[in-house]
């Protein structure tokens, strides 16, 4: 049952990554690129952790990968809301 849920989460993460990639290609906004990368990393991590049963889920590597994925989301939000310099006339 656990493997089914992990597979569903991985599939959903990869589908969301493809949707954000399409938004990025249409708009050219890096915000969508960062979200696509974050969800792609998360989906690949779920698949890898499910396949590699020898890895302990409490290892630091799992937390580091999740930190990178969530850090990308935070960076995208931070960069989007960062005030731009005013144009000189």
C-alpha cells in the first residue's frame, strides 16, 4: 500500500512539473521554471527512494534533497517579489 501511495505522489509531482514547464515555455518567466525544477526533483526523489530500499529514510541525504526542492520554491517566491529598480529617464 505504501508503494502505491509513493508512486501516486511521484506521478503527481512529475505531472505538475510538466505543467509548470509548459507555463515557463509559454511565458518565459523563471518563476515557473523554478517550480518545475522543484517538483521534478521531488518526483525523482520519490521514485529513487522507493526503488532503493537499502537507503534509510531518516538519512541526511533525503532531507538535503527535500531542502533543495523546497529552497527552489522559496527562491522563486522571493525573486518574484523582489522590488525591481526603477527605470532611469
